[in-house]
C-alpha cells in the first residue's frame, strides 16, 4: 500500500511533524510505503475568485494521491481549525474537476493542539469529514491530539500513532 503523508505545519521539526514521523515509522514497520509532502514548501493557494489560476502544486499533490491508496493530512490546530495551507488544499480539492478519481481511496486526519478538545479542537474533525466525503474518499480515521507540548509526546502518543495507522492499512 502506498500512502501520501501531508505535513500541513510550517514547523518541520514541530509537534505535528514529530507525530507524523511516528506514523510514517509505523507505515514502514507494517511493510507499507509512504511519500511525504511538506505543504509549506509548496505553492498552495485557495480559490482566488473568477479566473482563479490553476494551482499547479495542488494538482501535482492530487495526482500523487490518485496514484496512491491513501492520504494522511496532518496539521497543527491554528485558530480552531487546520492551518491555512491545509484549508487552501481543501479549496483546491473542491475545485478539482476529477474528484471521482478519489473514490475508494482512504483519507485520514492527524491534528496536534495545545489546548483542550472541547470548545477548541472539536470542529476540525467534522469539517474534515464533510470535505472528504464530498470528494468520494473513504474516511479512515482521525487522530486529534490535544494538550500537546514537546514534553507530552510520549509512548502513549506513539501508541495512538500506531493504532491510527492500523486503522488505515
Ligand atoms: C498561530 C497559532 C494558532 C494556534 N491556535 C491554536 C488553537 O486555536 N487551539 C489550540 O489548542 N492550539 C493552538 N495553537 C497551538 C498549536 O496548535 C500547537 O502548539 C501545535 O501542536 C503546534 O504544532 P506544530 O509544532 O506542528 O506547529 C496555535 C499556535 C499558533 C502558532
């Protein structure tokens, strides 16, 4: 199985990247393959109105997803939702003319947040579900990690990362 992993954090060495790294280790440990896309290294923009130009980097990502079996989208929680780059990717997905090509592919969400779940991280998962359901993906899980700091990235989170992967493969 080939899985596209999308890092939607600007911090290549941050909390989200650390957990995504564990997820990728587990993908390999189960004998599967991944390809990481660092979204902040790509030129991704959202819808820019009538005559919005084609977002080439978003199209490339979508072609990679179409050639794979699953995608894991990861993001820090920024202002109660995904980062603006992930939101821009959602908009590009919504504009994509060939979205039926995602049919049968799995999509999962990983989020790290400093605060609590209630009144903070409780909307990011339902929004993701709505977006990917419109796009014909099969939802394969959500790992919403709250009260996360560098010190809290322990064995328990590592186990959560493993369970998250088991659900996808
Ligand atoms: C601009 C900004 C906005 C944030 N907004 C929230 C928020 O709404 N709720 C929350 O729990 N944490 C928020 N945080 C904290 C991050 O979600 C948290 O520290 C996350 O683990 C950072 O991941 P990263 O190291 O990949 O950037 C915010 C951080 C930044 C920099």
